[in-house]
C-alpha cells in the first residue's frame, strides 16, 4: 500500500510539474524499460539482441518525434501524425483481438519471436503517442491523470465484480480467471467515475 501511494504521488508530480517535452522524455524512458522487459519475455537472451531491439524502438520514437514535431519548444504536436499513429494502433488491437479469439488454434501462425517483438512495438508506441498527446493538449497533465484514474477504475471494478459475480468466462484459453461480469463491473465503475 505504501509503495502504491509513493508511486501515485511520484507519477502525479512528474505528470503535473514536468514540461510537455520533459514528460515526453520520461514516457520514452518508461517505454524503453517496457521494451527491454518485452525482449526478455520473448526470449532475447543476450544483451546485444535486447539492445538491438531497443535501438529499433528508439529509432521509431525519434521518427515519431519528427512526425509529430516534438522539440523542446513545441507547444502542440501534429494532429495528423497522432491520428495516423493512433489509427495504426487501433488496427493492431483489432488484429490482436482476432488472433486471441482463435487462440490456441492459430498459435503456430503468429507464435514466433519476430512477430511477437513487432507486437510489442505496436502495443507500446501508440500508447506513447496517446500519452504525449494528452500532455500536449493540457500541459498541466490533468488529462493524463484522468486517463490513469479511468484505467484504474476499470481494473478495480473488473477485479471486484469478477471475484464476486464472475461465472461466464471471457477467454478461457487465454486467461481463465477473467469473466464477462468483470468486464461489466470494470465498465460500470469507469462510467461512475466519469
């Protein structure tokens, strides 16, 4: 509990008090840590291959910074770049839903190291763009904090509703303890928070 409070206060302070550019650097470092861990998850065993994977992520982040027009003095970012990146992220999640819906029957088609490494990039970088856009829209950081609060509400609502009422399995082959009741509980708490 103490750790959670410290993390919440730290993240809130970073979000509110850093400039949009410094917040971009912070989120970029978090994405790189996540990429490092994703590489280990996929099975990149040696340091060289994991650094290579991070180099790809850094290159894409730098390209996105150019596309979005992010500099230390930028006050707003290129909306078209945000829309393109977000659209690609949406297509990725639709594709992922299709893949998971048919798991484990289709596992051999996508279950290789390079496809899963690509999935990590396609999950992390649109999220990076989304967080950055929220901070640039409102430099005080309240939109980012509101998003974090909504995600926490969904998670908490899903957990408690699933524990209390969960009977109908959501995706038993992927995550056997998740239920439709948890989905509705998470959405319900999210709507109440709104």
